[in-house]
C-alpha cells in the first residue's frame, strides 16, 4: 500500500452539519463547538457559509458567528460561498480566514439545482470570481469539483468532466499568474466507490500534475471509509470530513437530516492512526468534540467512535496490567 | 487493484442480530426474515445458534426456528455452536444444514469470557470436536479464528496467533484425512484496520496456502467497509455480513445493542456491484429485507442503503429520460 505518511483533515462538520438542520441553534453552542475543535490539532475549520439566509436559515448569522469565535493561532477559520455576493460578504466579515476557491460542477443538472445556473454558466462565472479575488487581493487556494462521481439528477458522471473542470481552473489560475494549489473532488451525493476514486483521482492528476488532489466524501451509501482508503492508497493526503459524521447533501436524502452525512472525522483519523499515518490530531479530544456536537444537535449522530470509543483505553489497561 | 470477480457473502444477520437483543421476538417474524433473505440470492444464511438458553434467551427456540422455515433449494441454513453439546443439539434438529467448524481464539482472555476456557484449552477441545464430527459423519468446513485482530481484554493480537490457529486446524483436518477448506478471520471486537487485514490475511495465507481465507468483520469503529475493501484487494472472496448491519459482539459495546454490528450485507454488496464484482445477490430485494429487519427489530438500524437506497432508481430515471 503506497500511502502518505501524513494526512490533513479539513473539518467541515460545523458548516455542513448546521446548514441542513431545520431548527436554529444558539450561537453560543456553535461557537463552543468550533473552539473545542480548534483545540484538537485540526488546522482548518469551515465555520459557516455566506449564502442566502432564506435558503439556509442556519447561516443567516454567519458574520456574527465568525466574530464571536475566540481564535487560536495557526487555525484557519474558513467560509463557503456559492456566488460573488457571498464572497464579498465573507470578505467584509471580521474573523473569516479568506481561502478563495473556484467551484465547478461535473453535473449540469446539479448546478441548476444547487446554484441556479448551468455548469457551463458556472464555469463562465469563475472569470468574475477571479476578477473579484484579484480585486480583493486573494489567491485561489482550491478548486471544488462538485458531483464529481455521480449525480441524482444526471446519473453517472464521466471522469472527463472532472478533468475538464481541473483544466478550466488551471487556465484561470495561470492567467492570474499562479498555479492551482488544490483540487477537491466532491462526492456530493454519495455516488463514489473505491474503483471510481482511483479512476477520477488518476485522471485529474494526469491532467493537472502540479495540483494537490483531495477528496470531499459523503458516507451516504456506507462507502465513505472505503473511499477514503482508496484515496489514501492513491497517495491522497487531504480530506474534507465532519466531526461525528455531521452533514449531508440536502439533495441526497431529502428531508432526512438523520441520514449519513460527510465522512466522519474522528473515525477517519482513527483509521489513519491505526495504520501509522500521522494527522496531528488528538483523537481523544476529537471524540469529545463529537460528543459535544451530539449534545448540541440533540439526537444520535452517525459517527462510530462516539459509541465505541477508540482503542486507547484498552491498550492503556493492558500496559498497566503488564507493569503490575 | 487485484480484486476477485465474484464474492460470496454469508448472511449472519439473523443469528448475530437477535442474539444480542434483550427482547424476545416472535418466531413467525424471524422465519419471515430468513425466508425473505433466501429469495435474494444469498446462498448461506446463519439462522441461529445452539448455545445456553440462559446466556442467550433469544436462541432458546433454535430447534423450532429451523423446523419452521420453508427451505429454498440451494440455500444452506446453518447454525453456530460453541461446544460439543451445542453441536449434537444442532445435529438432532431437523432442517439444520450441518456445516461443521472449528473455533480457535487468537486471544486467551476473550476465550475465557466467551467460552469459559483458555485459548489453549479451546485448542485441545477441538480434538473432541473432530471426534464428534467424525462420529456424526461430517467434515470440517471452516475454521473460525476469533479476536484475530485485537481484543478488549488482551489488547493488540499478534498475527502469529492466527497463523498458529490455522496450523492447529490444518493438522487436525490432515489427521482426519482432508484439507482445511476455509479459514474465517474474525474481527470480533472491532480492532481491525486495512493494514492489519493485509498483514493477518497475508500471514495466514502464507502458512496455510491451500485454505480459502475469508473475513468476519464488525463495523464497531467505522472501518468495516474499508476493511472489506482491504480484504478484496488481497483477493478475499468470502465475507460474513449482516443484513441492515444487525448484530455486534456483546463485549464490544456492552449494553448498547444499537451500536454498530457486523458489516452491512447490502452496503457491501452495493460496493462490490459498483466495482463490477459479482455477488449473485439481488440488491434491491436485499434492501427490502433490511427494511423488514428494521420493522421487526423495531428501531433504526445501522445500514446506509436503508436510508438512501441504491443508485438503481437514478440510473433508471436517466435511461428513461434518454429514451424520451
């Protein structure tokens, strides 16, 4: 197995988790969760999105949310936006670590539903995004390729679509005078499988060899962990994930926010550690965050270590017994 | 990826699932679930165990259970036992397809708790089992190596223990005049990870190259799917699994029967099919069985396709749209 020595998890549970909930949650609870996550060693926490408060009521107070967080040095507190207006709102909000991204759709049908425009129009709009980023003096950090593995509205998606998206983004960045640093392939609606991970990651890497390719995976159909493993075996060292398995695409299981969301950060950190892969994350502290998330959300969440714990306590008991 | 073309899933959800429940369930419901499972293409259904009814009240009526099932030709309806007495009870029960197994423990502490004897004593008892099997005219089909990857009571378990168990079983079968056909490595308490799967499967295969090595995996810590994938990539083509993710070792999450159980049959069948691996199982019919299991158990079960469904309906809609 040709796996990386160190893997980075970008925590998206707060943004992904609360965005799909119908109930509104107190700001203080969400702040507490972000602050606890920042103590675990996670370096990248996606806090909230700047999107229409009508579409996503839980994101109406994103600016206040960012302002309320006591920041830990070395941790990036990032935001998501789906259009230029959202970008400017994020930029004007104190406390947002601006990590600019491009967003392209591998499925046009999904672009229509999620973004209100075709995939081609979304690609065109990326020129405006680039202009806005240049004006604001920020460089693109990431390209997100949405629905890269399949789409409930368009069916199976050809890896060529992800390659095309990667090339568009590469061209835009080249015109701006820099290379594209990261490409996140998103399995937005849970269509990926390990063989597809290998195909799409391989195709995108071949097309844009200078970019770091990461994965944004959902556990919709129970293959999240296997898909992470397939990524690791391709040398992928960057994953988006959610504490306690929070989140989920509202298009995947409409109306059922209790269905599986993103791959679960602590379960995947555990997998890495068990295989000798470093993450710089304190797993036990992260499991505590998962319990906190569950207490805040107020129902059973999908992470496994939430129920079983890690193996640390058994190993410690064994070590103590051997000493005695 | 060097994966098999065809994989066999042995369904253990009925035995694994009901054995850990505190409530008793009507015989008719359990019979209905077994009969539905037999219609999906699964060829091997573990129905019940012949163990102490005091220890496992839900297995008190195992003989009646087997007798009540309308059998489908080509499907094996098998039983589990942990001692000779259980074997004779199974043999005397009409309708049990006798698939004799040896059972060895990779962890002695777990042997004590699960079987009331040390691993060494359990190994010694296998001679008596062999004598009983010979007397009954049945050949050993399978060796189960319990706690092959780790143990809550003994900590990490050396692959050498599984190799030792495999060699003991091979010797016993050789003395009886035949080879050992299958070795099931069981991750009874959820300690396995993909790298460990590779290590232990590799070590056992090297020691006993003539045996077919299979995996009995639990999803206790969320690595079930990744561990199945690791097995597939080692060419493993035999897995125990449970419909709807039923089951779980009572020692893993004591008192919490809602925690993750065995790897979920329909989710893993889905993974295989998506990667072009045949299982001979009708996935949609199996998902219906998972819904039936959930209705019978009477609470939310852990399988993912139960919530999201497979991808078939999206692909069919797409195909119809293309025709229109």
